[in-house]
C-alpha cells in the first residue's frame, strides 16, 4: 500500500514552502502520496505587513487566541496519514496565529492523533519556547512528535532585527539599503534542506521513527544559540505581562489598546537595543559557571521530548 504523507503549513513569504519542498523532494516516488494543506484564516493576515498591524497581533499571538480557519478539504480529512510534516513560523516567541488556530481546531486532533509528526520551523532565530508551545498542543491532541528541523537567519541577532523588519514591511527579501545581508533563511540553507529527505524517507518506509531525530541532529537540523535560550525564556516572562495588559484594553481598534500598543512598540525597541546587550554581558560573565546547565538545555531543546512541568 502507498504511504500517505500530509504537509500542513502556513507561510506568507513562501520561504517555508520552499524549504518543505526541498525536504520532501526525496520522498516523491511511486510508493508515496504527498498532499499539501495550507492553513488559511478568516480574515487573512496581510503581507507585507503594515507596521501597525504587525504590533497589533502581539497579544492574540502570544496568548495563543485562535481565529477562524477555513476547514481542510473533505478528502484531506478522510485519510489516515503515515507521516505529517508540520511547517510553521514564530510570531512573538509563539507559533503564529494561523498555526495556533489550526492546532486548537477540531481538525488538529482529527489529522494528528496517534500520527508521527515532524516539525519544520523557519524564523528569524528565536523558536525554542514556540516549539515548547507546539509540543504541548501536540500532546493535547495525542500527536507523536518524531522529528524537528529549525532553520534560521544566521546573521547576528541585531542585524537580523533590522533586516527582518525591512522584509516584513516591504515584502522584499533583498539587501536593505544595499549594504545589509539578505534577511531570513539563506538561499544555501533553503537548498541544503534536501539533506533531511533521505533519513525521513527511510523512517517512512520502515514505519520506525524512533531514531529519526538523532539522525536529523547529526545533519544539523537544529542550531541552538546558548545566549538565545535565556533571551527566549526571559522574553516569554516579559511578553506574558505585556500581552495580558494589552488584551484587557479591548480589540485592536480600541483607542486605549492602540495607545498601549504604541508604548509596547517603544518598549520592544528599548528591550532589543538596550536591555539585550546588557543581558549579553551578564551571559558572558556567567559563561563558565553556567556551562553544565547550558549543555543540558541544548540537549533538551534539540530533542522531541516534552518536559513535564
Ligand atoms: C508578527 C511577527 C512576529 C515575529 N516574531 C518572531 C519571533 O518572535 N521570533 C523569530 O525568530 N521570528 C519572528 N518572526 C519572523 C517569522 O518567524 C518568519 O521568519 C517570517 O514571518 C517569515 O515567515 P514566512 O516566510 O513563513 O512567511 C515574526 C514575524 C512576524 C510577522
């Protein structure tokens, strides 16, 4: 019998779809059917972003408040899959609203329950806590996470902050002012994502996914910046306070919420340009004493395990 693979994804720029197409290239053969399902929301999120809309979506993103999604085709829902490839991007240290909305919908359990799933993330560089949130949502629908691939912008953090803003607000994945590097995942990393196909194909053929993540890690499917572990964790604590404050101000059109969203925007700039460099100095000063914990964290975040809190 043919193997059935479903790709569930959401992307605005198309970068993530390019990556997934490269990963699945070696899965395309006579024994495998690959179906693509793009999550679509109502209303759609506009791309390129207007600066105001970008910050407006923060509380709903971070608090994982779902919006309406279009149901998948009946044919997609009627099958049982041997493997699901789940592609998402990160919005404010959290899976994007379309992705949260799908995972909280009735369709998630229908499609993902007791099914091996590989997550594919393409984001700026901070995906660790977003993946933890995805792991928890997977657990709630009894999905079986068996592999994880995360591709990021490899330029230094502050450069990628500037270049991603240019990309998101102009829709152009090009060199800002002609001097900055291109934003997002590099063309080489997108192309080289093909290397993840063969081990996935082997696991699919045998139905044994138990060693897949170790094989993907050996192919450098995840890179974890030790500094960003802390930044992501602390960022979540601070974002939680801001998101809960902003959501109490009503919907994105309410004047009071608009006012506080502008304050949040300024705070974010301050956090990126003033607080983060200070935290980086503290990180360097505590580099040696923290090395055992850092290694434990890297092992954990590279894995497909979920820590019970
Ligand atoms: C509203 C918004 C918030 C974002 N927040 C983050 C973030 O917290 N961490 C991160 O690494 N990337 C973040 N990004 C970048 C996205 O993860 C992703 O790289 C970008 O949206 C391109 O995705 P696409 O090519 O699939 O459309 C954000 C993007 C948007 C639009």
